[in-house]
């Protein structure tokens, strides 16, 4: 019931309705994979073992839990912009290294997208069939990925020097000029969810 309610909430929010495709593209192949493994058919076809369908209910429960997580994550991503999430990470009480570990890929996404576009245009101009059929695109992927990885690795020293110049580890906590406001209600909800998570985990572990 909860999984259906979260997915319906995603569909009912007009601004986030387009995100149902991301959920479907992820959950449908996952459902097929879980069914193949936990239904017993895969072992039956490969080894000839007797068909065991006792774990199908467990697989369905796992799939519904993942549906709740993925649908709720899409709602959260629609509500919280990437810029606001990065500012919140750098203004939080998390360790600096952990905050940068989470925010680093988000900071690089746009830059990598631009570099990938430039590399693709250059390779197409050289005659690499990146705009051909599916097989040609697949075989030409190394010509796209290797230059991108090389550029990313070549910039590591420059990024490390920039972090040192900004005294990345000089203080135990960093703040931002436009840190998102954290109201009292948000703090209560956040710590309440953490307490409920610990209680639920403790009950499951105890029983």
C-alpha cells in the first residue's frame, strides 16, 4: 500500500510527473531480474534442480520496498534542487571530507557533460561512428570514454591544489554564504525520522 501511495503521489505532482519514466526504467528490469533469481526458474533451467517457488513472496516484498525508496527519491529530487542540496551539504555538520565526497560528483556533472559533448563532436568529425546504429555506437564507446577519463584524471592535481588553497581542512566545519534555512519543524522531523529508524532497526534486530 505504501509503495503504491508514494508512486501515485509522484504521478499526481504535475511538476514531477515526468519522473515516473525513471522509476519504470529501473523497476521493470529489476522486477524481471528478481523474478528470474527468486522464482527458482533460473536454477531450474541452468542446473535442472527442482523448481522452488518459496522465495517469490520475499522477492515481491523486496521489490515493493525498492519502489518506495526510488519513488520517494524522485519526489525529493524534484523538490530539492542540486544547488540547494550542495549548499546544504557544505553548511551541515557532516565532516568536510564526507560532504565533499557527496557533493563532488554533483559539482562535476555539468562539466563532464560539456566535455562529453565536445569529445563526441570531435570524434564524429574524425569519422568515429558515434551517430550510427546501435552496434556501431557500442563498439565506438571506448573512443568516447577513454578521452573523458583521461581529462578527468589530468585535472586531479589542479583540483587538489584548489582545495588546499581554500584551506579545505583548516576548520572542522564549513559554512556557505547562502546556506539553506533550517527551521525548527524541519529539525524535529529530521531527528524524529532518525529516532524512528533506530527504533525500527532495534526491534527487527531484537526479534
